[in-house]
C-alpha cells in the first residue's frame, strides 16, 4: 500500500507542479525559440517552455523524502539529482551549454552517487556463473600518490553516464522520452518488488524509488504528449536517465534487463555515436540523424513514434522479466540486429519508403 501512495504522490505533485513551471519558464526565458536557437535536430516551429526536469525533480524529491529513509545512498542520489537539475536549468536559460560542460555535470553526478556506495559488484555470465567485480582493482602511482581504481566503481560510472546520454538522445519527438522512462522504471520496479516479496527486504527501497520515478514520468508525459506543453530538455532526460541507470544497479545489478528494455534507444545511440565519428564530427554535437528523425521523414507523426517506443519497450520489458540471462543475450542480439538494420535502411534508402503526396506522381 505504501508503494501505491508513493507513486500516486509522485505523479500528483509532478502534475500539479508542471503548470507552475510552465509559467515560470515563460516568465524567465527558459523556452525553446526556434528563431533564436536554430538547431538541425529541432522539429518544433513554435516557442515551447523547457525546464521539464523541474516538476519531475519536485515530484521525485518530495515523494522520496516522505516514503524512503534517508540513507547514505538515497542522500547521494538526491544530491546527484540536484546537480543535474542545476546544470539542466542553466542549459535551458542560456540556450544550450557546451555539451562538454553538460558531460562534466553528468560525470560529477555519477561520481557522487557511486561514492555513496552504489556500485556494480557483480555481473551475471549469460552462459553460467557470476563474475565478481569487487576484488578487481588497479593500483596507480602518480607523482608518488597512490590511487586504487576499482572496476566495480568505474563500470558503474560509465553505465550511469551512458544511460543518461542515451535517454537524453531519445527526446526528439513529443512524448518519446517520458514514455521510455515510464516503461523502464515500471519494469525495474516490478522486479524489485518481486524480489522483496521473495524475501529480499533491501529491495523495497529500490521498488519504491522505481515506482516514484514511474509516477513522475507519467506526470511529465501528460504535458509532453503531442502537442507538447513543456519540453523535458536536458534536465528532464538526464534526471530520469540517471534514475533508471541507478535503479538497474539497486535492483540487483539488472543491467541486462534495463539494457533489453532500452534496446531501441541504445541501438540508435550506438549507431549515431559511431556515425558521427566516422563522419569526422564530434559525437556529442547533435544532428538530425536519429531514428525518430528518420521515422518523421518517413511520414509518421509524433504520436505514432511515441507509441512505437512505448510498445517496443513494453514488449522488450516483458521479455526481460521472463527470459533467463542467455535468453536475454540472444534476444538482444536478434532485436538489436533488426533495429540496426532498420536504422541503416532508413538512413540510406528511407526516401524509397517515404509516403508520397497525391500530386507527386
């Protein structure tokens, strides 16, 4: 019952706070104006408030304070969310910070939460057994100062930063990013609650946090669904991406489960990252080459694309909670190959499949 109250409070606070944030964003210039801030990845033609991370932060913060004990790990999570919010609001106000400045904020948030004790202590071998990461470390001597680099912590930082950017790159159309975050947090929340019912008391906190994240995602989705009243912007996408990455660790190192749920945006991220590098561009500078852009070019609208991500993530989520580790690996390879093939087709031959106008011949 407490879990239901937590998700309800998170949802209601996010919904109640969003209209206030919309007014705040308009008044103080935290808006997306395509005339003042042209960008190849932008598809909106009108002025739309940004700062979508603020109501999400408020909903998650308040619900967490009321329903989850403030342990060292939870305090670290809230501190990291605060940093991501500040960086995001600065990005909203000053019409895009340098992507390297944003990346620095993400790294700081990841380091803080890992420093609070959240690390990837083991990973499951899909062919059997468990690989313990805690004993693995590297001693570094630099200017007579000894450092110990723990693989568990390094992997956790890389995982958290990667998921944040993957989710951030998946906010191109209205409703897309909150939909992905909603499904992912529900799947991780279900797994944590299942483990709790099976006797793992520590998973109750993870379950509460996951459903709180789901409530905030649903609250934002109401206002971000086409036509969008507010954009998630960098703050919204990184806050939700950060929580999904952390929840995958807290729910028993379920990185494979989270990875399978997020397989479509993950494949798009990996392809886009290497495409930009091979084109001689920086991978952190945006363009109009994501999967959602290609689907728009194909003739799909915002709602259809968001539904594609919702249904795809839900199907993969069901597969993630029913398959064993080996099954998840084979499913990821198969579905990833299909998604990658679709992306390649749309990039090189998408014009052949584009809906033709009545007078186009």
